């Protein structure tokens, strides 16, 4: 025995619209859910079907008091479909016009680009030039570290990092002095704390002269030092 095929969404929409057209009345959702099964639309799917019709402006709804009513008249649906048809026809005319313009542009662009030995040779030269351009561009990237503007930016960044590092060094010395003055009895504990934090006897201000920039290698080193200080 073959299983009966269920209704498609479009078929369900058509069945529910028939309820409105035949009665030309207003309905609550619960009323439609009771009437749907009589047209082959199960009550559980009525809400979604009605909402799809509302979204397409084929069914209207409005809240009256605390209840929401749905309705649809054949004349309203006809006007809606005519509006949709007019819009589609307008869009089609616009698309056809645009297509004609693009065809004309295409034909115009073809003029002077007919296949010939001169054109083939020119295209080959163009490809060679583009290839050479890419090679030179890649080569320039390799020498970017030696660019004067880049080196100047690195020098300025080093100066900022140097000032910042020594400012924090100054703060650390000030904090150590404050601790010594206020907690003289905890000298050993403080020294142990300093060592754990990396503040050893050779801890001191950083000399800027230790960061020369005379080559790309040194520039790379300076970059790393700036990153470390940051």
C-alpha cells in the first residue's frame, strides 16, 4: 500500500487562502487551526503557513483588543499580485536595458583589440614588465631594513624605550631606598625578594650607546631590544 503524500507548503498556503476567500471573514488563529485539518492542513502547521502568507502580504492581521485577527479578500490578494507583477516587469526592463548597455560596451572595447602579431607581442611585453615589477618589488622588501626612514623610526623607538627603561630603573631604586628607610630590620628578607625579582647587584641604568645602528643585522638586533624593553 502506497503512503499518501503530504501537502507541500504552497499547497497548504493555497488551502488556507481558500478559507479566507470563501468566507471573506475575520478569524482568530485558534479558529484557523481548527479549520485547517478539514482542508488537509494539520493544525500544528497552520501557524507557520499563516505567518508565511502574512510575510508575503497575502493575509493581513491586526490586534483588536487582546486578540489578533487574520483576514484576506480576493481583491486585496489580486492587487498585491498585480503590484508584484508590475515590479518584476519593471526590474526585467531595467535588466534588459543594462544588458544592452553592457553588450554595446563589450563591442566598443573589442575595437582596436583585434588579434594581430602586434597585439600579441605587446601583451607578451606587458607580461614581462609585470613580472619584472614583481621581482623588483620583492627585492625592495629585502632592503627595507636599510631604508633611512625605517632606521630613523627605529632610533626614535630606541630612545623612547631607553627613557622608559631608565625611568622604571629610577623607580626601583627609589622603592628600594624607601624600603630600607622604613623596614631596616627586614634587610635580609628584602634582599632575598629583590633577587627573586631579578634585581641583582649588577642592576643599573641602561647606556644608550650600546645600541648602534650601522647594518641591517644591527637594526634587527635593535628591533628585538626595543621589543624586549617594551
